[in-house]
């Protein structure tokens, strides 16, 4: 244990193989949220998804003489706690790669460490664009739908419907600021108007005062630049105040399918969102998601769970292919090889570490439209990769060649 009260136990997630003495051990540290805002969207599911990726490659790993072990811990939503855990993993436990890390403030702190130690960071939770911008690292791979993606696609669709005045309810940390900034650029560039904004603390229980300010603005769109429990609480408050019934549209920039499940379709119906993954979109996504659900008591995966599986699988395939866990060699292979899985078939990892693939504009179904459990989204349109992610030249990543 690295810290009392933190889930830091080494998970003896063996591969079920007779690992020989000469096998080399690869250690993955899943740093996640097991107790707070993002525990449903990442949390235990990120640990399970990591293990699924390992299990699916067990024969290839054995043939290449690699043994994979997983450590996990709760960062408690605190950058200093997350940094301390990762530093301990590197110094005392020989961890090779960090996985997940929901919460952008924690992820930025962790990325400083992974850059310094030349360790690979598979980002499958944090969404701030700074991770592939001014704070980028040559050792990071950003699988998460970032703030640019989540904030730019939905506004265009709504602006085209004449919903041209916007009010932001924004979590007061890196992702919230980034999401509001990116969405504001899009709204203004397409002739819309920002009529107001209010910041709230992360993990605040009562969102009433913030939603009342948004309602009083008479903005046609109320954009929730937050995530996890904050998004859930905001949508509940909006429902209680009859905001949708009053004609104001709600956008969930950090909305997860687990949030919709918690809220129920009566409350969540009609919400717009952008997502890189929906479990019921293709036969391949359905097959993997049903495997995941069987391990998670029937809960379908969020995009972060699917991202975690995909990133870990791609990383381990590069380790197998190069016969090493050297970070420079493995990252070069990851960037040279298209992704090969249900999540993002054919996707590529850009020079700045940004995974480039299509994303989807979706709307939450009404109760009448939903035909079976977790049948929650209508996919309205696909957004091309070149439109979904910030252009490389606009990111300002220091190590990217101009």
C-alpha cells in the first residue's frame, strides 16, 4: 500500500499462464477514480477493461515471453495524491505505463511525471486539450474524446437549428475551462452569442443556484461543461426547474451513458452529446460490450471503458511486435501502426499523441423510443476525423515539428 485509504493493492491479475523464469514483466498502473465524480465513467470499469485487453492477448504475450501485471489506485480527485501514487509506482514498484486518469488536473500533473521519467501514459479519462497542446509529451497517447471534440461538434448542429444563444455551467477545473473555451470559439465563429457563464466547484452536491442563473438568462442553449456526478446533478436540477419544458435545450459536454442510466430516460431524454463510442452502434461494439457487461453486473461500458481497452491493447501489441517495453521504441510502433479493434478500426495516433478517428453526434432517446435495456442513444451523424479533432498545427505542442 502506498497510502492509507487509497486502493493501491497490486492486483494479481495473472494471465492464467505458466510464465517462465525468463519472461519479462510489464507493469501497468491504472490510476482512476474509485470514490468520486468519475467512479462510474472510469473507476472499476477501467480496471476491468485493462484486464480484458490483457486476457485477449494472453497467447501472444506468452509467445513473446511477457508477463503483465496491473496495479490500481484511487487518485481521490487530487493532483498531489495522484502524483504521489505515480511517483511511488515508478520508484518502488517498477511500473512501466500509466493508464486512465479521469480528471484533467490530475492527468496534467501525472503527465509531467511520465514525461520526466520517459514512461508511457495511456490517457483514457482526462479530456483537456492541453495534454496534446502546450503540456504535451512524446510518451503520451490520448485516446479520450477531448474538450475540442466534445465542445465543437454539438454546437454546430444546434446552431444550424437556430439555437444561437448560449449559457455555460462550467466545472471550475481544467476540463471545464477547456470545454467552455472551445465551444465559445465555435458558437461565435458561427454567428452565435454567449449570454453568460457560471463556474461551480467539482463534485458539488447542489446545482440549483447555477441552473437558476442559466434559466434566468433565457439562453436557447444551456451547455454543461462538466462531467460525472456534476453533470447528473445539473440535469436533475434542470428537470426540477422545468428548463427543457420551458424551451431551453440542454447539452451535456461530458455526458456518459452511465449518467443517462442513473438519470433515467424521463429526465435525460432529448439531451445532445458527442461521443467516440456507443455500445450498440455496430455488431463489434455490441459483442465486446456484452462481454464487459457480464463482468460488471450488466452495466454497459462508457466511452472511457472502451478507450481503456483499446489503448491498452494497442500498447501491448506494440510491446509484442517490438519485443521490448522501451518507451521510445514502443511509442514509435504505436504511432506507426493503425489501431485494430472494435473501438476505432484503422485509427491512427498522431505525432502529438492524439488518436484520430470518427466521432458521433447523438441524442438521448425518449422512453417510447427505447426498446431494450441500455438502448439510450440515437446516432444522428458521424463526424469526420479531420473535423472532430483540433488540427495539429493549432495545438502548440512543443516537440511537434513545424
